[in-house]
C-alpha cells in the first residue's frame, strides 16, 4: 500500500492559488461594473459559490486550527531515538529530502 503525503507547504500553495483566483475574479467583476456605469456595455464573468468552494473554505479553517507541532509524534520519535530503536540510513534521509523538494516545487 502506498501512502500519499501532503505537506503543509503544498496545502499553503494550493490555498494561496485559490485565494488569488477568487480575488482576481472579484477585481475583474469590479472593473466590469465600473465600465458599465460609464455607459459602455461590457460582458462580464460571474462567480457562483459552489458547495466545493465551501468545503475548501472549511478545510482551510480546519487547517489553520492545527497545531504547528504534533507533540504526540515528536514524543514518540524522541523515545525511539533515546532507546536506540530509530535507525535511518543516510541514503533514506537524502531520498526524503530530494522527494520533498521535488513535490513542493511541483505544486
């Protein structure tokens, strides 16, 4: 079974992109309404808030409430290191560093 890992950096980038898109649409709509008031008829896009966007909003709020550090996982790892049960090769460390860099860059 393969586990998909999503980093906080990936989530942050996706949410920033979404916010920019919504702001751009609002800005375009405002410009369009300004032109209409000058007597020029302009086609404009419309924005419809869907259930999906509400889910994204709720997910963003939930993500914002998450603790920066998950103490339970940190404590477990500290115990494993102290007891000598945590062994990682330098190759495994290098692989993870490269993998995270590639994934974060692609999102």
